[in-house]
């Protein structure tokens, strides 16, 4: 291929041999189904290139060849406690761009998380990876499934945003930290007071956070938010 790549292997032939020998019990058919589903999604995305979606170079019998980026946001967050508001703003714009793009093509990721977001070395660009739980749901299928997957991506994106802002899992704590009625003294666990101050003193950023914490927010609405449209 002329370049380094990551290989996602399903090892279905090995599993089949082990099962035949009675050495282990593995859902071989489930593995085959998972491979075919992810392969189908990656081949579809290969024809729909986007700068914030991991590139697929091709597939073989039970392998998928992908761009190779060694660092994900989960590892980066653990190693780097200081992440600027500008960086978080940029990453959210990129994630929303990727999710809005795939949703417009009836693809839903269903597993947006820090570990599935990779950092392109020496840049501020990120790519959304690991499409193993994703689904292609054209308009003809049950609208309930489409709405479910849309909301799943939105809720997972909110969890990522909360982790980047607060370094904590609790949505309740995050709401307290970024509620304009609270002060920094009330929320001593905020890892970066300047980051919170930047949001509280920026009307567009404050509005974006408020929309993110609403019960009915959508990816499309957030992508069109003025704060995401700004620099």
C-alpha cells in the first residue's frame, strides 16, 4: 500500500478452528456478522471522504486496513491536564462536522467516546474511528431506529464534551460547574478555572453549553450553533 496502516482483524478462521477442536466457545457467526457490518460501513465511508473520519484503505477476507494514529483523546486527556478552550472548541467543531456529515448519509456511529477519537500527529485535527457499532439506516427503515441512533450519538458527544471540560464523568457535576448561577468557589474541582471563565464570559459559548445540557438537543442544532460557526 506504500504507507503504514492499522489492521483491524476479526480472526474468524482461527475462531472456527478453535471451536471445531472444542478448545473454546466463540460466537463465530456473530463475528462474521460484525465484520460484514463494519466492512460495509467502511467501504461506504471510503466513497464519502471527510477530514474528521478515519480513512479506510481497503479490506481483505477478515481484515480492515485503516489510517494509523497512535494517540486517542482518552490517553491524551490522562497525560495532559491542560487543554485550552480553543482546542476544545476546535475538536467539538470537527466532531460535529463528522457526525452531521455521516447522519446526512444515514450512517450512525453509536460509540462516540474519547478512546474512539484519534489525534493526527503534529496537528490539531482529530478523526472519528472504530465504526464497529455503527449502522446504516436509510430513510425507508423504522424511524424509531433512526431517532434512537441520532440521540445516541448526541448523548455520547455530550459525554465527550463533559470529559474534556471537567475531567470527570458526572453530568450533574458538569451542569453545576457550568451553570451561570455558580461561581468558581462553589466548584473547586474544576481542573481549569480559566476554561470555565472563558465560557461564562462568552455569551455564544454559554448558549452552546446550555443547549448541550438541554433534553432535546440534536447534532444538527449544535452543528449550526453560532459558537460552532465562529472561529
